[in-house]
C-alpha cells in the first residue's frame, strides 16, 4: 500500500471508529451490517451504504481485505443487515472479480462518492438474504 493510501486508510478508519459509526449505527433507518467478531465472537455492527436488489443486498467495501467487517465475513459469512429499521439474516459473499466502480454506479450516490474518494482497495460484497 502506498504511503498516501495508508494515510487515507488510517484517517478514514479512525474517524469511522470514533465518530461516524457510533452515531450512525444508532439511527433507526441507517443501513447496518452485523457480522460476528472473528476473535471475540461478539456481534459487530457497521453502518454501510448499499442497495437491496431482489433477495440480495449489495455494497462496496472501501478498504477491501483491510476492512474489519470483511475480515469477519471471511471467518464467518453469516450476517444480518438492517434495512429500513428491520433486520434480515443472510450469507455474505466477497466478489473480488466484480467491478466495484461499475457496481457503485448502481448504489446510493452519496455513499458511493465517499467510497470512491477515500477507498484504496474496493471490494464488492453481496449478501444473499434469507428472510
């Protein structure tokens, strides 16, 4: 990772961890991805931007394999997604062969702009919802 990419990663994750995520995940209609912590086994909730298409929920991780929720998905792909204030269970799939830039064009604009601006290693994630 280049020095600039590393700086962007550190700045964005520090802000998200300390400011953005604690506030956003409490908002009742914020979309939230819940994974199981790979070390702790505890639920981990991360506010995300994405879109439901049929029985799938699509999002793009801005830091790919360095994102904690992506690392948790690798350890246990069973997740929950809160959409419109309602929780849905599902199975997450990491799609490294998908074009994340093209995928972002179909996702909410504001979030997509942030992911493109700060992201250093984009990775598409699809959650197949089971309920």
